[in-house]
C-alpha cells in the first residue's frame, strides 16, 4: 500500500460528488496518516476536490494509520467503528467527519455501517445517522442537551447489528437547523413524531439520554400509537423541588444568547468530565472530539439561543396539574425501561423512586458507579439491559403491566 494509492482512491470517491447530504456544505476535511502523509478534501456546495498535504485550519481532521484510513475510504471498514475502537481520531467538526464516513462507504458495505441522512421533520431540516438492515425492527436514538448524535455512537454501532437504528440531531443541535425560541417538551415531541413519519420508522423503540429521554417520554405520552417502547437513560424529568425561581426564569429572554457568549475550551472540557462518575473511563480522543464539536456549535448564534431555550424549558417543565409531567406520567401505556446513574450530578437517581411510584410496572436499573451518560461510561452493561428489553419486547410484545422492576447494584 502506498500514499499514491490512497490519493487515487480519494480522487475516485471525490469524482462521485457529495450526494444530497453534503450538497450545501462548504468546508474541508484532512485525512492525516502522520509521517506517511496527509490529504485534504475541499467541499464546495456539491463538488469535491482533493489535494495532497494538509491545509491550515480545516473544518475537520480524521487521523489514523495509513492502513486504517485506506480501509475507511474504500468502505471496507466503518470510520465510526475505528473511532470507537481508538484506532482513529476526529477533531474539528465531528458532524462533517460522520457525514464523510457515510459518503465514502462502498455500495456493498455491511448494513451495520452508518450512513448520513437529511430530511424535513415538522418543516425542520433534520440531519441524522442511520445504520443497520432497513427491514429490521426500528430504533430511534435521541441525544441530550448540548450534545449531538455523536453521543449515541456506541449504542448505534451495537444495535445496528440487528436493528434499523436512526439517530437524529435535535433541533438547534449538531447539523440540524434551529428554528424558534420554544424548545419545550411539547415542541420536541411533535418534531420527533414528524421525524418518525419522515424516515418511515413505524412504531420504533425510542432510546433517549437526558433531554432526549424527556423528548422520548413526551412522544410516548402524546403519540402512544406511534411508539413501540421506551428506553430512558437518565431522562431530564420535571423538577419536583426548587421551583421557587420559576417566575424569574420565565422573565429571562434566551435571546440574550444572540450576543457572543464567552466559552473556553477548558470550561467545556471540565463540564463534560463532570458528567461521568469515573472520567478516566472515557478516552482522551473521545473528550477531544466532543469538546471540539461543542465549541464549534457554540459559536453559532442560533445554536446558542437553542441551547438556552431548551435549558430554560427543562427548568420550566410543568411538574403537576393538568399538563404537569408527574400527573401525566401514570397515563403512559408504552413499555418502558429507565436507566439511572447513582453518581449522576445532573439528574439525580432519586427520581427513580418517583418514576417507580408513577409507573409501578416499568423497569428500573440503577448503576451505582455511573454518571449521566451510561451509554458511553458503561456501554457493555447498558447495552446488555437494552438488548434484553428489546428481545422481550420484540419476542412477546408484552402489554403494559407485564414488566418486572429490578435494580442493578453491581459496581
């Protein structure tokens, strides 16, 4: 294998154009093989050019050994799998790196290899990743506040072996456009329901983390005929206490985030590490990729406003009353599995008791040594519970009321 071979392969792939997902994109991506060379792809609204060498300040950089880069470019290996295994790193725009992975995959690629998509859901241009056999049971993954579908990659890769897995970016996050000031649960639930229709996912199981979990719950409550099951990973449920600041928060206009809001890389990295009970479980490369993506999105005015709108809506989420979350929750008919981290500093695991009281026949798992992002911190354990839930759901289609309650207290 030679650097000339990889250059020829990149030129062959580039000749095919960007396809619809990247048709409007302007940017650059560097493939860096270290001492063995680097190559730059320049994207200009539907056209692609290749040049030898790395340019300064590319939109995205993908780095790996020459053999790994070649296998990714020729489509015999998924870049996402190589990233999760630690053999490939992504810096800069993670969204572009993920989209390029699908662009370079060969037509004969395994079904498990993710591919990028773009659709209109409730009038919102929505970016998503899809992986797995198209005729397999559908699963939709929904990430949390300030994150992107990249935070769901371990789950996407695992379940895509035998499920059709679809992972959108929430409105105002990642590569999905921002729309207005209202990012409450009702809006996100309507958008998610429209997304099912747009991608042809019939009665999918929803797997949501944090804000994604609250969004999934809203879809289950409002559109029960369209949701086959729920897996809630530390869902951002409505505050039951500390609601005395609601009058003040209601008066806050999130449009103040239109002005540049200072954010340093050090602060972003510290907040990210704060989400894990044992930060060392996450690789430095994964931290770098996540912080890069957050900082990139944070610079966009519309995304900053969306972030604060969604954050404000989480606190203002009605707890009780006719539209209150906790008074509506007992009406949920969709089979549900709740996964909590005992050391979650953002959404306390104490909520598990209140959920169990409202939904006595739902399933509950509490990991004693886990934080807010179980799919990344304890992927094997989390996916084992998810797969067990899916197997029982798909095998017997249990009716509401037929689910055991259990707790994992293993370290």
